[in-house]
C-alpha cells in the first residue's frame, strides 16, 4: 500500500505546540504565571471632623431700617425679603432687598386698649398649606374683646407681597381688662408642621394659668386649619402646657427640644424646656422659688405699670427681691432651666441659630446667647450688645447668615432699658455672627 504524503504545515503546527508546552511546563513559575494587574494605592480622602460649635455676635452691626414704631415680629420670606409688623398701628410692612419698606396690610385700626398697652398686632408665622404650595400668613391680634389668630392668603407678584382673604382662624383667647397685659402672642410653625401659640395669664394668674379649661397661661398647639391635633395632651383641647405668666418666645433646637422665654413678676424671668402636658408653676412658683409678691411702694409712678402720656416710660423702684427665700420643689410642677432677674432679662423672642439659642431682651437691653451642647443640655448664658440698642424684641436669622434684630424702644417703656429711645427708633439692625468652637 502506498503511504500517504505528510502535510508540512500540519507538522509545523504540531511541533510548535509541543515546544511551547514544554517551555511553559519546565520554565520557572515566575515566567509561566499570567500577569495580573495590581491595584494602584490611591490616597484616602481626608474626612474633616465636624467640630462642635455655636455662634455669637462678632461686634459688627449695621442699621438697615429706621422709623418703625414698636415692631413685634420679623419674618424672612422665601425670596429673601422680610415682613415686619407694628404692635400699636396694626401695620404689616415688607422690607425689600434694598431695605426700603412699604405697607402690605392693616390688621386693625381700632386701638386694643385705653391704658398702657401690651396688646395689638403681635406674632406672625407662615406655612405652605394652600394648593400648589402657596403660602398662608398667621397673625396674632388683640381685639377689644379677646385675643385671636387671623389667617390670610400670602402671595407675591413681581417682588411685591400682598395679603388677601382675611379670616379668623381661632378666637376666644382670654385677654385682660383695659391694659391688655400678659397676652404672650408669639406664633411659630413647629418641626411637626403644627401652629404653636405662646400665651400669658391675661393678668388673671391662677384662674387661668392653673386651669386647664382656660386658654390663657398656656402654650397652644393647633392644626393649620384651626382644629385640634389628636395627639395633644388632653382630648379636644388646644392646650399643650400650663402654668405660664407671660411667654413671648418659642424655638426648637437641633435635637427637637422646645425652649420658651417667660416674663416673671418682680424676681425671676425664665427659660423653660417646654414639654407636653407639663405645668410650669405660675403663680405658685416664680423661677425656682415659691412665689411671694412684694408690691411697689405706694405712690411710685410705676406701681401700676401704666405710665402717662407725659411720662410713658417711668423708671420703677423695685424693692428687695421677694421670691428668693424658699426653693420650690414639687414633682407636679416643672422648674425653669435658667432664671435671670428682670433687670438683666425681660426676654421676648428666642431663636435657634447654628448651635445657639439667642434670646432678645427688653428691659435687659441685650442678647443672651446659650450654646446647645447636647440633648437638653445648654452652656452658660453669655450676654452681648448690652445697652447698645435699648430694648430688643426679637432676633431672626437672615438668609445671608447674619442676625436681624428689631428694637422696641417706642413701646411705651423705652426708658426702662439701658440705651433708651434713639432718634432713629425703632430700627432693624443687622448683626454679623462668628463661629465659636469648643
């Protein structure tokens, strides 16, 4: 049989494969290993630690608006402009970005009292509770018969804001007699989206502050339509807490805690950690002591807190402090977190700003800065701007990170504060802030 001829190409491929296999079989492991790409060690990103901090005034101030009369509340709107109201005239003004002002509305043209007045157009707050996220403005108003909350539609067109559709959201809140003292009057939208209302005892002490069936002497919590939230402490009651003399400030810190400022009688003003269903003791207690009243000496021009047209701001001659003899310790009541004597405080509005509770004080004529160091833990109060601008009603965080304060030197008590009434009063003043690390 004739042998088949060999295919040279086939033989070449077979021999080449055998040689290649032998090389890999007998070569050192390092030569036979298939190369593997090694990852490149990238530097790890530097994580800057978040240092605990709070803010205080830097000392730089600028007067922005002058010629107001007893402004009571200042709010920044979503476009960076602001609203400010005047307690006695009932006027709500817009502060534009160039710091000019124009009237937006009158809440009332009827004087709320015939003697020395603490009532009028007081707190304001807004919320986006209308269709398509449109805003509503809530306003606290003293009338000739009661304290009440108004609600408006708040709209803007070409940088101009307007109010319309005025209605009464909630009425029948106690007010005192001719002088309308101790109204409270601050409004705020809380972290829970509810409308919160701070009230005083309407000059009626225990008959309101220690009576859960009365509205005065309380903190109220409402739905934005004026109805009562189901999770309030008592069924069908707007009352959240009791035992208050005159609370004009409410703020929530970054832990969700609610802090309030309260005017005492002659001895102690208070900062309270406000909690659900608690009773804060007035008039059984003032500050951390059992309440004991010492009236002003007979014939003192400030003894009835009235003043006159010729002397609207009498300087009181307050005698020795009465409520400092017997500590108050009763588990049914809640003591304040901090206390001050009224000459150092009489604090109205309070705000939480980047780690600080900032309380604006009238008679004390200063800002108290209280660092928030933890949950329900505050650092020691620090005083700023003492006597610089007279009576300070409220401090509000501005969109640029500064603080805007409003003075209250034309509220009838200007002479009570260091600094007194200034020619440009009342004013809106910009205060720069600086950060303090601890």
